[in-house]
């Protein structure tokens, strides 16, 4: 089978490898589609990596092809989503429903493993997963469903962690309407009555944000924070979700958040937010959270919204054989929505 692998820092290659065998508790899945994420670019360029030769792809959906002897609850041909978070299911956080911070499979500074971020991922013809890491897709199209496992899951978790600031009179800001942000915007519109402001540097993405229901769009730049303050009588936004994480976007968020506001740093752009008791201009009471992935409960909420047609992936399809071009396009910033490799 074909598999898109990282073979050295900054180097990818599509290799011909054997179809993997499965253990009694595992399932072999024929990949229907695998999403590309900016995290894959970070992995590609990381100065150190867990292992070279790893197959990338942590947003994967496909069809059950073969099941281990101990697997129940699935049948050959079932469409499934491979979950992002491979948690133990038995430790205290897992039993409390916080499986994205699993103790046994993760740690204080290390999240639980994810396919394509340690174990082999889904940018291949087949992927192996334990049955417990699969979610049924029902009538959802597995070709474009893979990004629901991260591009939608991660914003859902961040939004669920800020529900206390998402009332009907709230003003909420989504910064960056790309792969994560276009899903986060849809989730905000589908699950809250808040006024939603979308910020992006791309006129095309701002137009997409309007089409997705944003109440107000603002170009990213030096005046963006002041524009938010002007729209809120100088008070600031009740919640801000930074789906980019560059220094410029973090600065917008820090300069535009309201007292007692919820500031959620989701994107991995490498910016920094300094914290301190007397820090200015961050107001008193602001709670800041780095948000990683999501829980199984978050994932099921996402799938329910997608099944209802309330949210959807803006998919740009590439063949698996064109995977290197897809990575180049993503890095060049020319992919609107989510690129998906289709074997």
C-alpha cells in the first residue's frame, strides 16, 4: 500500500509498504480521506521527532475492512472516524470525561498519542486502530469526515470550555477562519446566540466567514483590537478564540478581551502571551486556556452537528499521490478550508 511518510526533517515521501497486520483488539480501516492540518507542517519542520519513517495524518475516516478476534460492535464496510486522542480510558481524567489529558498514555507536558503524531496515521491506503478509538459515522461521507476529528473537535473543546461566557448577549471573536476557524465559527453559530466577530487577513476568508454566518468581519491588522473595542463600547469581547496563535493574533486577543473574559489559545503559530498579576493591558478576571484536542463527548457533539447538517467541512480534495503538492499548497497558504488526501 501507499503511505505518505516523513523521512527526515522537512522531507516527505510516498512509500510502498506492506498492509499492516492487526491485533485481536484492532481494526484495519480502508482510508477514504485524511485531512491535512498545520500541525502536520509543525511536525514536518520540527528539529526533533519521535521517529522518522512515521506515516502522517491525524484526521482520518474510512471503512472497516478487517477486525481482530476480540472486536465487537462493528461490521465490515462500516464507515468510521479514527479518533484523535488515544487515551487509556481507565485513569482518573479519563473516567472524569477528560480523556484528552489522560495520565497513563500522556503526562504533564505530553498529550496522549494520536495517529500520525507517534503511531502511523491515515495518509495511506490503510490505517490500523484499536476498536475503542473508532466512532461510527452513520450517513456522513467518510471522504470528507476526517477533519471532524480535529479541525472541528479542537474548536468544540475550546468552545465548550468557555460556555460560561457565551450567553445570548455576548460578543465573541474568532480569529483566523482557516481549517480550525471555519469549523469554530460554524460551531459558535450553531450552539450559541452570541454576536460573532470573525477576523482574518484574507479577504476571501472574510467573505467565507460572512457566508458561514459571522455577524461582523474585521480585517486582521493593527486596528483590529480597537475595532472590537469600538463595537463593545470600549469593554471588550466576552470570549476570544485565537485559531492562529501568531504573535500578531495573540496581541489582538490580549488587547480586546473583556474583564472576566474567556481567552482561548488554539492555534500553534508560536506567539506568546505574558502573564502576571499586574500585567497590562490584560484585564482582571480573564481566564486563559491552552486548548488541546477534545474529549469523546466533544467528538460526539461534533458528529451530531455534522449529521444534522448544521456544520460541514469546506473540503479541498487531493489524491494521495499528490500529497506532497497538498503540503506545499497548505504551507503557501493557498488552501481554503481543509485539504483532504483521498487514496
